[in-house]
C-alpha cells in the first residue's frame, strides 16, 4: 500500500457521517422545477434566430437532433420537458445559436444562464 492510499484510508475511516444522515431523507431535486421554462426559452431563442427552424410539432426535434448530432429523445427533453443538455453541450449549442442572433443579443454565458434559470435569476446576477 502506498503512502497516499494509506493516508486516504486513514481519512476515510475518520470521517463521521452520522451528522449527515438527514441528507438521505431530502427529496431528490426535480430538474424540470429547477429549470422551469427552459424549453419555452430555448424555442423562443431558436425562433429569434435566422436559422428558420421548423415548428415544434412539425420537425423541430429531428432538425435540432441532426444539427447537434444528438439523439431525438435528448432534444425532445430540451425542447419540451425543461431538461437542458449537459454543460458542455449547452455551451456549444448557445454559442452556435448566438452566432445566428441579431447583434443586439447578449454574451453566450448570459444567454446560457437566461436559458437555464430564467430572467429573474439573470437580472439579479448580471446587474
């Protein structure tokens, strides 16, 4: 056993997790609640772009899946179920869409925050 693994083993056994048992009883976070309105904002952003996406119920899911090389179920989650993509994918998507928006729009990180959390959070964060 190496010195590092001995130290880790010692630290692992000395951590008292009894005081954290209440964490197990906390209700699991619902992403749709955390990101309420994400899908509506994403669809609005796509409609505001110069990409001319198809309507939501007439091919938009397939169009976005092909554009992003993502699965249809994943893009359906993004467009209809308030479930944003993982961080790197979201940043890439926002950067791409931002290149197709009028120049009066904002920075990619601000648009990303607005998409995920809505205007209330962004207004307080970026004032």
